[in-house]
């Protein structure tokens, strides 16, 4: 009986924190008005976007060329840990938006090839330390991004940064 209770509690916890839908009334972003080259915080992380390049037809190296379904948008970002404990940056929690409000997710496979010289976003960021890297979004051809919402974690409110 105790084992069944533990399994039910664990399943309920997974549903609550991972699988449940967001409340439509819950604000997605609490920090508005961010812009290029200006730091903006979400939780313990402070983000600065320094550039956006859309219309990139492929990424890769001398052995592999990755082609998007549409085209790639590359977003150069600096992530600083302003907290007191080491934290991880999860690139899959980051979102980009076009003028129509369409949401785009990152392409982690493409990010591996774009960030060969950067500290891996999957490494812990120590307190006071920062990492630079490039987020990669696969968007429909000829799409321009108008904003990016950067998150400390998948459940944080996010910080919207205008990129156009």
C-alpha cells in the first residue's frame, strides 16, 4: 500500500511540475521592455542579447551540414549567474517570437555545431560567472524575430527582450 502511495505522489508531482498546461491567465513574462545589449533578469540569471541573425540556411562543420525546415535564426546571448549558488542554463526553456506572435523553440542539435568555441550551455554557471553562446531557432523561411523570452528555468516567468 505504501509503495502505491509513493508512486501516485510521484506521478502527481511529475504532472504538476512538468506535464500540466499553463494557466492562460498566468503571465508568461514579468519583465517587459528589454532590448538588445541591455541586461535583463529572470530569477538569478541576467541575460544580454547582443545580436540576432535570421535567414541562415545551414549550420555545421566540415563533416555535417544541418539544414532547417525553414531557416535558422541565431541569437547571441550572454548569461550571467547573479545568484549565490551554481545554476544550469537550459536552452530548451528559451522561446522566440515573430510579429504575428508565433512561438519558436530552440534546436539543440544545431546549437551543438554553432557553439563549438563557447562554454557549453549545459555546464553549471558558478555565482558571478557568465557564459556566452548562441541560441538557434528553426523558423519558417523569411521569418524575422521581434522578441525572445529568456528563462532561468522552464517554470520561471521569463524576461522578454525586443530584438528588432
